[in-house]
C-alpha cells in the first residue's frame, strides 16, 4: 500500500525533527492546516498549499500531487 498524503507530510516533518507548529511556520500556513493534511482530512488541498508544503519540507511536489490524486480516485 502506498503512503497517503498525510503519511508523506508527517514522515517528512518528523525526519526534520519538527513539531506541527514549526512545520506550519516554515511552510507559511496555519498549524490547523498541517494537522488536516497529516490526518488526511483535506480531501482536495489547493495546489498552492501543496507547493509551500513541498518547499518547506523539501518534498517533491509531484509526489504530493500523486498522493492527492489517489484520494480523489
């Protein structure tokens, strides 16, 4: 089974030793949004949100977009 969007984001955050609040600050989004993403509660996150998360956590945007496409299907 492939990792969910939440798994990818959570694992990247933990690897960097960041709290959700610290990750949110780095990504310039609110902590609640990180929580929603990590818990897969955001079914159709905005591409702009995924872009800042990818940049902030050094993730491949295409990997995040692929994970989102699996949520929708």
